[in-house]
C-alpha cells in the first residue's frame, strides 16, 4: 500500500482495534517528537535481537522515511510476530 491516505486510514482502523504503535527511530529522534500513543523500540534494539514481548497483538511500525520500518517489519515477522504493519514514514498519519 503506497498511498499515504490509504496507510493513514488503515493505521487508524488498526489502532482503534487495539494495535500497538511502535516508533523504530532512535531514542533521540523519538524524544524530539513522536505520534501520540507510540512506544519507542529503536531499530538498533530489534537488530540486536531485543524484541517486544507480545507476539499476538497487531503492531504498526513507523520511522522517519519508511526504510527502518520496513526492515523492522521483516525482523519482527521472522521473530514470529503474527501481524505487523508498516506505516512507513510518520508523516503518513501525522497530518491526515
């Protein structure tokens, strides 16, 4: 799904249904501003094997541009997470 409006609406639907919003940017980037309700789990942590604890709850990952979130989605899926969605860059939802 490459249309930002479609990603926005899909993400909002998932969050209303209880999905976790995960910001995979660095701690510094996260502290400078993040989407409301997001938790910070930097890509560096995922690459080092530090995964989230709940593999059953749907997850929506995002970063600044979409590159790290795509990699995070792949890492989480390979680690056994059931439902991972890639929002891409946080601007895909920030202004919709």
